[in-house]
């Protein structure tokens, strides 16, 4: 009886290999771009349609291929880059496995057009699902163009598994960036659905980073450089004050290859220790140069994980290099370690250059009129003047009482801090003074809980979660009925974002508008904001949007609708935080608003907002 084991036909083997190499359109982009770099191109153009689901084309002006190579490049384990096993230890090219094109051709419609500089005519060849078309000669420009259409056309399960265009485009942009970051000497252009997303002419490293990250990146960067026998380190790190809540801007490259490495990330974070606000992440663009033989980049098919011979020394060198740069450019000196995050100068003040705040504190003047939202104080003198909070309550009770708490998050420093903006700290003494006469119904415990006596005992409310719930329902209601009220900003706010972030914002645009955001400009690298939801302040806007982008990217509460997720994220950013002192009126307003909610008992993240303690419960404790 003959055996049952058979060799798989080539096209099946290729399809299986493709599963490893090609997970999504971005994988194809990475392979094609890397091949173009390896081909010595000085100009590379990426054209993408529908986030790569319909078309991915990479056009280069590199060495091109002759007839034989044009056919051979689609064979598995066909590569011009290594010849023998030892070559693996001295790699200077991006590719070497010789399986990318074979894999891609197995699961898509591929067209190759290529011409070497010495050849008069170029070659056209189509491969569909591993089947070769006829090889044709044609008049073609020098270099190579691969176009990949209908990815996964023969593996419906994979195709269905692809995410939305926004998500897939984000991956494509990531891959494009990673290659462009490492080759400033090559011009890169990218087009998506007929519009140019990136235009990166040949430049130096710093210009390239700025070209990719956009906006005001230049002013945020500090160079880093160190040369040792183990590794050469160069690149740029972000000044701590520009750190962000998301980890989007952290890049390691080893021998011009993007890698992920938690251990080295830790080294960088260790160097920033004490310089960052909690939960904030610095940017970094760090290029390591190590002897090719001292690393193993073969351990992962997409080659983003690298093993170093001497990781511990590298850790120490990297940490000290980052520390050195931070110290040398005296970035740390200007930082106040003790300050509270909520007291930081709002982002927009960093970004605005010459505008003065436009607020002068006048003791005789009612300060609340200008606190929180500078442009919004119509009711400052109209409603009940007894307590400071009611002095800027909007006319209709339910409209937006939350703004009280929102402003408060910045108004109440737990310790007096000199750097707080004047109008923020001026508010405090008066409010304390006025509260002396109020009859106490609620009590704030540890700036965290609000204790309320009720008939049967007491309710203890978690202030942060409660406010999240209130804001969440408010945002959601605004978005679903498209009636959220918006406050006009005195000066439109210009905020810069990366293309990836802009794409994310664009996808959220309708929801953001119905939540109360008004955009007067939506460019490729920035937005101009004219109006914001009433329960936010201008200074919170950048953080709210950044957190939104980060949260949406991380698939935050994935099973929810987009509106839901946006409302969750905004509520999280804007809600009054644990540690914030609340006046009595504010405490009561918050508790009332909580119990007016549809689902008062849980936060938008499913955590309890309050607990009750009955008199019997208390009696029991005393009976012991
Ligand atoms: P690898 O890059 O690992 O060698 P690939 O399957 O990506 O494997 O490519 C196979 C071969 O095809 C490469 O080694 C190279 O010789 C050739 N090739 C691929 N893309 C290009 C290009 N854009 N220009 C010139 N030659 C190319
Ligand atoms: Mg390759």
C-alpha cells in the first residue's frame, strides 16, 4: 500500500505561505515598498484605492528586471539578496526570504511592469492566483511597477476578515511611514483614492520626520546621538512637555528596519522617569545601527521582531543616551515635578504664539463669569447669586449644569501652585467663604466620594464615575437627536494631526458634529475648530480629541456603536476627576444629575457609580 503523505502542489503551498506573509493590504504595501528600496530606487510612489482592498501599486525607478528575473521573482524562495546561509548573518537588504512576491501572486491579481536601464523595451507580466499570463514586451519607463488588485479574491474568508477602510488605511499608512522614516534619501509619495496623502521629497532625517509627522513637530524634537562599539544611536526624541496620551509616535529602527521591542522601549521610558505626567507617552524616533551579525531578524515572518546579542548593554546605552539628550537640551529643568496634570497650561496655550489670555482678574468683578469658558458667561449675573456655582448656571436647569464641574477640574488646585493661571486660583477663597452659611446635605470624602444622607441610610457616590455617566448620557443624547448645543469659541482653535489621525477624525466627523463640535477647516494635517460641546472647555479640546483618536484606534469597547464609543471616550476625558474638590452645590447637582440618568447605577464602563448603606447595615456594624 502506498503512503498517504503527498507533497502539496506549489500554488497551495504558496497560498499557505501567503497566510503568514500577507495578513492585510498593509502587508503587501510593506513588501512592495521594501523591494523598491532594495532595488536602489531614488523615488517611490505608492498608489492605493479603497485602503488597498481594490488596488495597491508601487512604482519605483530602481534597477528593474530582465525577462528571466521577471518570471523568477514570483517563485517561492527566489531571491537575489542572499545566496548561502551565511549571508543571513550579514544582511544589508530589507528582503531576503524570497517569498513575498510568490505569496502575493498566489492570492491576488498582480501586474508587473519593469525595465532595466540598458534594455530598450520593458516587460509586462500578469499573475493571477499563481497562474502566469503571457509575458509581453512594451515601451516602459525605467524601474518597476507592481500593481496588486483584488487581494484575497480566492480566499473569501480572508477578504471578509478585513476591517473597515479606515482601519486598513491606518495600517497602510503605518507601513508607508515606517519605510519612509528610514530612507530620507529616497523621495516617497503616496496617493489614496486620487488624493495625495504624503509628498516627501529627498531630505535629511529631521526634515523627513517632520514631513511625516506634520504640523509643528520640528519644535518638539531633541536630537540624540551616541556611538559605541555595541551600537550607534541617532535620531530624535520628543520634549517631555509634548508627550501625548497615545503611544502613536514611538519608533525604533534597527539597521534601517522598523522593529518593536518592549525592552528597549522600557529603556527610553526609564530615561524620561519623573519628566512625564502620568499616563503620558513621549515621542521618539530612534535609529540603532548594530553590526549585522549581532542581530537575528529572522525570527518573525514580517521581521518586526529582532533579537540582539547583548540586549542588556544596549538597554544601558540607550537609556543614558536619552537621558543625556534630555539633560543637554535642559528639557528637564523647565519642568515642575509636583504639578497636577489638571493645572498644566492648556495645550492651546502652548500652541498659540502671541495671543495673551485676555483675562484680567479684578477682585470687584464676579470672577465666575470668566472662569471655565471664557466666552460663555451670559447668565453670570442673572440667576441665584448665593453660591459660586449657581452664579454661572445656564438659564434652563437641565441644559448644561455639567459645565460647572468641567471648569472646576481646572479651577481647584489641591495645593496652591504658582504656575496655575491666575484666574483659576482666584476663585477659591470666595467659594469657601460663601459656603460657610450653607446647610450641609452632602459631604465630600477624600475628594473622591460624595456622601449623601437618605431616608434609609446613605448613598456614597463615586464622583468621577458619576460624572462620566452624566456626561455620557448627555453626549449620547446630543448625538442621537443631533441637537447637542455647541459653544462658539472666541478664537478658532487650530489643531495639528497626522494623516492617520486625520483619517480617524474624518471617520468620526458626523458624530463629532452632532456632539457639538463645529469645524471650519478640515485640511490634510490640521483642523480648525470653531465650536465645541457646551460641557467642555477650550483647553480640554486637544486632549479630548487626542484621547478619542487613541481610544477609537484601540477598539475601545469594541462591541458598541461609534456614537457610543465617542460618548464614552469624551465622558472619560471631560469628567471631573478623583482628587477634585467640589463645592456643596456642585456635589448636590452632580448627585441629582446622576439620579436623573437613565442608568444611574453604572458608569459608561460598567463600573458601579454608587453604593448604599442602610441604617440597618450601620446598626449591624455597631452590634458587634
Ligand atoms: P526578497 O525581497 O525576499 O528577495 P521578494 O519575493 O520580495 O523576495 O522578491 C523576489 C526578488 O524579486 C527580489 O530578490 C528581487 O530580485 C526581485 N524584485 C522584487 N521587487 C523588485 C523591484 N521593485 N525592482 C527590482 N527587482 C525586484
Ligand atoms: Mg522582498
